[in-house]
C-alpha cells in the first residue's frame, strides 16, 4: 500500500512569487503582522502565509497557473496544486466507501485524494479583512461537506486560527478523521516534541529515507549528506505536546493543535506526519507538515471539527536547534525538557 501523501511532482514546483498572476481568485486576509491568501477555488486552498514584510512560506505548484479550473469528477487524478488543504483520513479508506468510482473501490486505491474536496469551487459564506469562511460541495466520494474558516486571533495579530468542519451528508454513518496538510519548502527546519524513538515510524524506500534524531525531547531531520542525490520518505509521529514548528526565510512558522492520545488517532496514521521529498536542490523540494484530528464515526447529518493555530514570527537568530528552540520557549512558551 502506498502511504506517501504526495506523488512525485517536484518538477511541477515553481517559486511562489511567480504565481501572483494566477487566474484563481485570491482573497487576502491581513493583520498588522501577517498576510494570508486563500482561493475559493481548488477546494478553498491556502496559497500564501507569511509576515507582511517577508516571503511566502507556503509551497504551491505550477498548476495553480496552468490548470486553474480543473474538472471535478470521481475519475479525476491528482494535480499538484500543493498549498494548504484538508483531507479526510484514513488514506486506505479514500476510495473504499463510495460508489462514484467502482474501479477505484475494487482496487482499494490509496491515491488520489478526493477530487471534490481538492478541486471544487467553494462558496464564500462570510468575509471581512480578517476573517473568511468557505463552504465546499457535497462529496460523493468521502460522503462529507467541508466548511473552512480562517480568522486572525483578535488578541494576537501574528496568529491565524484555521478551522475545518466536516458534516456527514449520507443517510448512514461514515468513519473519518480531519487531516490538515500544509506544504512548505524542504529547506524548512522542522521541530516536533517527541518523547522517544518509539513514537516515530518511518516509511519509504530504505536507500533514500531521510535521517532524523531526537535530541532533548525534540524530533528533527538531519542534514542530507553531500553525496545524497535524493531524500524521500514519510515520518509518522506521536507528539508529546500539541505543536510543531518550522524555520525558514527569516520566519518561525508554528502550528498548534489539540494534543491527542495515540488511541484517538487512526492506527494507520500519526497525529503529526512529515513528508519530505527533495533532490540535491533542497530549497526546491517539498516538506508537508500534516496533522490528524481524532478518528470518529459520524451519524447521518452529524459534524466534527478540528482546529489549528498558525503563528508566524520574525526570526533573525542563529540557524541552530538550540537557538531556535530557545526562541520558541521564550516567545511562545513552547519549552521542552532541558530548556
């Protein structure tokens, strides 16, 4: 079974700054400190997150420009738009509980993601300079309708609250989890609080798997050796606290969420998942920062909700783990053992 969240599309990546001519509509939310851009197209996808005076932290793909109006059907394949979007877990169940595409059900397909969640135009429910609410379409594939909300925290202009609500549109129960997927550059230095190595599982081809370590209760990737032509793999983690952080382009990008016990997360997944894919050009590669909410069975008409808090801070300190973790501890009180 394929467990990677993303196909091999690195050739489709392009620099985010070149995509501002995209035909998809972009709705800009702005505080005094942070800018967020969301398109109601493509399932209501985030295309930009960053400090007002610094670069975009979100990795987006060339199809945002070349294929701004994809066909939405149960036969559609994946298109590498990237950005931030919301899936439903478990991945093994994407096509097993639907009748819209019988061949994918029979094949127990684990790819592509639900095209109705990924590609369909969403409806603007509410809009202001600091808040946007989008409603998606009813999906015959996963049997839900998504409602997405993006709003600045009134008490903290550096923080955006991202909320997803999934409602069961079927006349029978569905079993799902909400799955946030935020794409950034593979050059991002990512940290996750993890108690020990038993809370980490790695999947992928052995000769290209990324190396990692746990130091002082924090998981991080090790730099790729100079001779490595490629690193590709997915890491499933049970975090010891409800956050992860990435440092890139003079910014700290912190994603906070409700910490869950391992039993609440579908056994196929981790509450945090990191997918890393790059060649020697690490900056052009991909890192996916993913969070799973609890796995639930929804009765007909019932809804579930999950939330992330994105905080984006300027960071001009040393590019070392000690300095960056000390920054998180001082600024956000995200302290780990030994700090």
